[in-house]
C-alpha cells in the first residue's frame, strides 16, 4: 500500500542531508552516470601525484574512495558539518582537511600541488587553481553543466532566462581556464537521465542540493509538491536530466 503525501513529506524532512552521500535515494530515484567514471579517473591521477588538493570535498566520500592517495593530500571544504565529516573520514587515510570559505585566495602557496581535483564544485576560481598548481600540473574535475535538472528547477521556479540556463556551459569554462593560463587537454559533456519515484525523493534532493531551488522549504512549496506527488502517483516517475562535463587542464610551463 503506497504511503500518503504527508507520510512521505515527514520522512524526507526528518532525514539528515549532511555530507555528499545520496544512498538514501536508493530505490527512490535513479541517475544515469557519466561514461568516463570520474572516481576511477581521479584515482588514476592521484596514484601518480606527489602532492594533491581536492577542492570542495564535501564529506570526503569521493576522495576516500580512491585506492591510493599521494604522500601529500589536502582537501578543502566550507560547510562546517561537512568539514567535520570529511575530517573523520579522511584523516585516517593521511589526508589533511582545511576549512576554507570557497572564496579567493586558496590558503596555499604558489605551486604547491601537481594535481588539483574537484567533483561538482559550486564555484571555480580558475586563477587560484592555476596559481597553486606547479608548472606542468593538472586540474581534473567533473563539473555540473548548464541547465542541469532544469525540469525540476522550472517546475518550482518557472521558466528561467537564457543567461541562467547557460550558466556553467563547458565552452565558457574552457575559455575561463585558458584565460587563467591553463591548457584544456580533455573536455567531455553528457546529458543524463534522472527519475524520481516519489515526492520524498524530490524533497530530499532539493534539501541537499540547495542551489537548485534557493531557499526551498516544504511549507513554501507545499501546493506544488502535492501536485507533483499526484502526478507521480498517476503517471509514474518524474523525469529530469542532469548535465555533467569532465575537464582536464594542464598548467603551462
């Protein structure tokens, strides 16, 4: 027997959204994964590095999955609950976690690292990335692309202007990386299918990925949530599409 709207809402509001682990959505939502396998690719680069920096590490879950960390491994994170979680997870592996505001400058000397990584950075300060990389060093990241999950965003916020839909376009990121003195050696983009099977999954996702619908609360959007619940009940999963791109850039010199 299916659960009621109120039961699903209460459950999704009560669960913790700390860290960057989405396992609570198992069986409730699915997301197609990019073909390049970021964690595996990152792990291969880390195994060859001598000093690496993982920017905006979240709870450290992605970095902790690497088979081998370099002798010097540093991660930054701005959100206090994630700083604590990443510290617990990464310190036993030999990585140092630094609380950082995600605003320039990065708290490291010029040329400190031969590898900088980041999975889904909310902001990308290309000049700072170039500054802390050694000559010949590499930036490897999987970025969220433009108009990602906008079927869901626009369900709540309405049609978005073109400049909002285009934000984080890979062509613009290439331009900005090159302007900072980096050579883009690999850039791959994919659009990937997402399905939400119940309204609780939608609520959890919007509570966790807070920039999708800024200031999202159940109370503010209860009527739209109820309509979406009924749509899912009657028509099946709500389908959206995420966008991702892999970017690898090398510092000249």
